[in-house]
């Protein structure tokens, strides 16, 4: 594919718990999990091709989560990319709008994990 969008966050809970919270969020969103490598990597398809604007948070996209542990906690890197090449021109034209809109989706994932750890 072409353009990708990167987001990251650090959590103070176990990598296994973060992984499970991500799976729970994806299921709640109706995403299709396409790959699981417990507890390090997770890929899913989120959204729908019915969304006509690529910057819409409901547009179909591939979400790839990579988890790593260090002394300060669990680092999660989320990479999102449009699911279809038919949006490729739109992605370049609307990069800033996509970065912001999909960033809100990433923040929803992070908030879900933070709320779940209580």
C-alpha cells in the first residue's frame, strides 16, 4: 500500500492485559481480527468500504498493533492504512485530515485500555 499513519502510547499494565483490551475493543467495534501473535502483534480490518470518504473513521482500514515491554511499561505502536488502493489519491490529498480523524480513533483505543485497567 502507500501511505500509513502511526500512533503510539505507553501503558503501565502488563503486555498481556493491553493485548486483551485491544482485542476486546476490536470486537466491540465489529473489526475482523486477521492475525494474532500473542502478546506482541495484532492485525485487524476495521470499518467499512461503504464509507465514501477515506478520512472518515468508519472507512475500512488495516490496523496493526505492535506491543513491546520496557522498564517503564508497555509501548503500543498502532499503524493504520486504507484497505483499498482506490483511495490512494484521496490519502495523499487529505493526509492531515486522515491523520487527525484516525488519531481520534487511536485515542479511543487508548482510552478504552486506560479505563479497563481500573
